[in-house]
C-alpha cells in the first residue's frame, strides 16, 4: 500500500527535481547615470568554474561582457565588474554609469565543460529625474552677480561704482548751477569797485569844481 503514495509523488510538478545550478533575480531596475547590482547564487558543485555575465535574447549566442578569472578577485571591464565569492557561492555583477540603451535581457552564466548553466535576468533602466538639471541651472544662475533684479517687482540694484558715479554727477550739477553764479557775481563786484575814474572836460561840467578865494 505504501508504494502507491510514493509513485504519486513522482508525478507531482516540481517534486524531487534537482536544484538549479544557478539562480538570481528575474528582474532588476536601475536609474540612468546610476548603478545596479545583481547577485547570482550557484551550487557548491560549480564552485571551481568561471562565472560570467552576458547579454542577448538567446544564451547560446549572447554577448559576453565580463568573466571571472580568479576566485575572490574583482574583475572590471568598461562599466561592468564581477566578483566570485566561493565561500557563500555567490557571484556579484555591478553595472555603473547606466544608460537607457543598457535595458535588455542578460544572463548569469557558469562556464561548464559539457554545458553552461544560465539564469535569465531582465534589466530595466529608469530615466534620470529632471530635478538634477534644474538644480544645476539654478546653481549657475545664482553664481552670476545680478545687475538688475527682477522678481515680479520693478527693482534696480545698483552696485557701488554706479552710486559713486551718481553722486559725482549731482555734485557737478550743484557746482554749475549754484557755486559758479556766486563766483561770477563776486568777480563782477570786484571789477566794479576797481573800475578807472574818468574826468570830463570841455562842454561837460566837471564833477569836482575848484572854488577860487574871494579877494
């Protein structure tokens, strides 16, 4: 009687199947100009084999991006790096300086002798937020010294050289319209006092008559 339940278990989906040689996240997301990290686990049987990261819809003809060559050592190539942790049986892939064109299908793979165990990972790239561009623009505008302020109200911001120039103009006008007429008036008075006196003779009466003594 015990044989019937045992045979039934063999037909249950997923029962008694071998563990997948390599597993990982089915989907990861990163932001443009940022980075993302993918961790792929493998069984201890594949510890001594090289691990790799490739891109393409079909794993057999995917484009190799990077591959481990030494355990526990970080390998870097272009914008991708990989490290194999043979203690925890995890190899980690990092993609940096992400671009929108980096979105697609990738594979965590192990370089086997008879076949390559692989796991499919879909990578999504989100566009960078526009706030970074706005912050950069605001910083540039703030660093520029204003000459005319316009914040909804009509305002004019004068720098100190302009203020000195305005004061010099006012002083010049005061000198022309006030001090110059005063100086001219004083000069005319001096010339009037020091004018030469003339004596009129002939048909005109002398201004000063000399009286002869009476005999």
